[in-house]
C-alpha cells in the first residue's frame, strides 16, 4: 500500500503485508490508498476482495504495477 494523502501522518510511506495459509488476516484498506497484490504461493494464491459498497469503475484510478510513480520494487526479498 502507498499513501499519497498529503495531510496523512503516513504520507509518502509504503506498507507491505505478507499473508500465507499460516499467517492470514482481514486487511482493511482506507480510501485513497494505492494498493496492489502479488501472489507468492506456487501454484496459486487466493485473494478475496470484499467491499460494502457497490463497485463503480468510474471512481477508480488504475496504474500499472510497475508505474515509475510508485518507485516500488515488486521482487520478493
């Protein structure tokens, strides 16, 4: 997740959360936080995206995972 909300105390910060069958959790992402997912398990990973509001594609802004804006390295270390 990446916070670009200028008035936020976590402005400009990234947060990584690593989940697994042994370490699973419900993650709540606040509004206006950039977020992305990467499956790390082989052969598959499962993510359930549960929202409490109807989805409106016109309210979303999408960027490619490797967009230079984020300066984020998707390689698992």
